[in-house]
C-alpha cells in the first residue's frame, strides 16, 4: 500500500473534532415562548442541578466518522501494489568450461606464480553483482559440464554465495550453445522483456557470433596460451576365439602441442609395481612444433599392469596452462566378446556379429548391460544407461539427431558421404558401393547427424550421431541382409561397416580402459575438483582435444555494467481513491436515511437528549 499524500490523513482527526463540536452545539439549552411559567416552576424546583451536555455516540455518529475517514484516505491518494517489488531481472552466464580452468604463469614477487582464469571470471562476476540493488533478481547459469541454472531468481547476495561454490570444469559445450541456453533461460525468467538485453556473460573465451553485440566480458588477453596435452589414447591386442590374450599389448598415445611455440619433452610410461608404486618403464622423446601432434608407441607383456602416461617438458619450457591434460592412467580389463542385445528380429545381423566377433547375444529379459543395443521394431524412450552405444535399424520414428519422413526409397544406391573411420578404405565405383538395399526409410537430420552413406539424391542411408550424454549412436535407414543372406557374410562394405560399429561401441579389442574427464563430470553432474589428477585404480584422463585447445582471449572486452540492463517495469497498482470517495458518499447517504427514518427516534440516547427540549416548550428557558 502506497500513499501519495500521507499528511492528508491528519484531516480525519480534525474533521472528527469539528463533528464533536457540532454535536455539543446541538445539545445546547434553547429558549422558547410560552403563555405561562407556572406549570414549569414546579418542575424546575424538583431539579437540583442542570443537566450536562452530552455527545451522542449512536449509529449516525459512527457513519459520519466512517465517511470522514474514507474522505481523508481518498485525499491521501492510496494505491494498492499488486506483484513483487520493482527490480531488474538479469541472467548471468558463467562460462566455467576448460578455458576458465587454465592457468596464467607470471612472475610475482620474484617467484613464479600461476593463477587460474576462473579467479578473474569470479572477480568480474562479483564486481557486476555489487552494482545490483537489493530488489534485483539474478539467475546464474553455469555453462559446464552441462548448461544448468544455479539460482531461481535469487537476490545478488544469494547469487554471490552460489558463485563461491561453483568450480571450473574440464568439459562442456561450446560458447554458442551456452549462450543459447542462457537466452532460453531469460525468456522463461521474464517473458515480457527483451531476453538479449537481460543476458550478460563472463568468460575466458571470446564471445560467439550468436551473441552479437551483447555484453560478453572476456577476462583473458588475446595472447595464445601454451599447452601440451595427451589428446588421444589407444590400446590393442589380438585375442583368440576364447577371448584370451595371445600377444603383447600395444599402447599408443598422441601428444599435441596447442601452444604458439615449439616445445620438447618426453612421454613417460610408468607401470604399477608389485607393491602398488609406480615405476618408470619406458619413455619417448618428442619435439613438437606449434600446432603439431606426434604419437608415442609402447608395448607391454602380459599380465598387463595398471599404467600411467605423462608428458614431461624439458627444463625451462614448463609453462603449461592446463596440467590436467598432461597425464592419462589406464587400468587393464579382461578381453571378452562383445555383448549385443537385439530388440526385434535381425537374424542376418546376429549371424554376422557371432561369426566375425564371437559376439554374445543378451536376451531382452537377461540381466546385465550390453555393449550395443540394437533397435529394429521401434525407438525407445531412452537408451539404457549401462549401454555403451545404440544402433537403430530402419526406424519408424525419429530419435535424437534424426527424423523419419513419410515414404520409402526403393533400391537406393549407397555412395560414400562424409569421411569417417567407419567408412575408411571402402572401395566405391561411379555407381556407388557394392551394397544391396531393397528398401530404405527416408531419414532427415534433426541435429548433429553425420552421414556415412547417402543415395544419389542425398538421403542418409547410414549415419552416426551422439546421444545426449555423449555416447555413440548409429542409424541405418534399411534392414541389413534383406537380400540374399550370403551377401552379408561375404565381407562387402556393409559387413565391414557393421563390424566397425560394434568394435567402436564395445571397445572389446582394447585391453585397457580409460574414462574421460567429460564422462566423469557427466556422471557426477558437476565439475571435477581443482586438485583432481587421473586415478590409477580407475583409469582416467582428459583426452579431449577440444578442451585442451584453449582459445585466445579478446583484445577489447568491456566490463559488465548494470546500467546496460533494461529498466525495471513498475508493478501494477490499483488507485483506491475513487473507491474510497464512493464509499464515503454511500455512508453519508446511509446516515441521512437513518436520520429521517422513524426508527432513529426510538434510539434511547437520542430520546434522553431530546427530553429537555420537549419539556422546555411553554417556558422561557429549557
């Protein structure tokens, strides 16, 4: 409730005082003309003292006071506020991806000093929150490891508390995806406002093109940062039909220089000894030019131990911005045939997997997780969490990155599409690949769908994409083996494609297992601790070239300023003055009606005050 002129309320007690004086004036003694005073002298002799004036507190007086109160309140200009107190709504995007976790190496106090870019991001965000008022509301959006909202319209003080608990991650989406998520959050936060004007961002990388001229503060300079990472890891061994090791394990790791200058160092292989300690086993010296990559190969005999691979720069060149990606640990695992669960009827496909890879088929009601979930009758709501990958065969409905249109393709010819390891080395003529396809669904990309095979009109016949949690998925627009059964098993491109899909999905030919930092953060739902190092027992590593490729900052990045935010829209207000004035008029009409009504004469208080006046008739004073 707001009052435009609160001092007008003092009119009410003043008006009541005037009303009381009028009541006293009405109860005064009056003089009337009478023919004789003889009859009244006896009455006057019986009265020992004159009657005192009295104020009559009856219904009429109450109605008069209520009417005066309403008039005074109406003059004060009351307004009823509907809704929350006025305040600005802002969505603050905190880009806490791998670039914010990077370190800057400087000399401070004569000694080397390393500070994370996240510290500058947090300071910039706190400086902006200090500019907001207590009535402003902030939604914090963290970009990594997956975009999410941290506070549901919190105050600036609450937002600062959320900010202190946030950590930089080692995985996350690109800047454009984070920005679009923040825009969607702003639209839901304040549907009536301009979402682009109410979104601000603090980041250690430049603004994406989608942000345009929006407020995006980059806290790092435009100087490139030095970083060498172990960007890829692989292992292989040739098993026999029973899944037992028959040859030494081959270990291959790729070192990549993401920095602006040439670096030199070693990739060191350490293995876990009998007492659980790490012992250096071998090393490979490498010299990497700017942007170059090189592989280092090692061989281990069975029984395979847990191992650790690390990059160690030569003396004087260790200014790595992201040390977390310098090491990879791997744990040995038993080599076993791949496990496949088929939802539907695909006898040709099952025969191929069984003969080529000794794959084990899991029944639909059998416990355990499959390496590859194959869907032939339809698409699921979700792929089981334990499955490593999924294959969709001639789907009738869309799922994830693809949609299914009406109609079918009759005898389409498959042609190679985008380059991929699944299709590498497949011979193709001008007429296409040697693949017999009787009929195929019409697929359409609805996301990041990578076509492996297309027909002459460009329709995808085989494609790959990633599930929402990053697991690989594949889709075939047709049923493999719909022609002569023998053709599928002779080893044409189709058989090679299917075998490679299962090998990539299951990874059953790899004697070592490594879990990426992205998978660890996805499972935990939050960033890894700042002191995280790859665990030898679990086998871990960053293994993400996108995360290790730290972008340069921006040359000119203005600080966030709350002045740029749109002004807060005032809440709705109801003007109560006309209603109070109307109520005062109704009260006065009610008082006039009671004054003229015969019922008012029956009031005991009024009868007592009118009696002296009645007795005074026929006398000079009464």
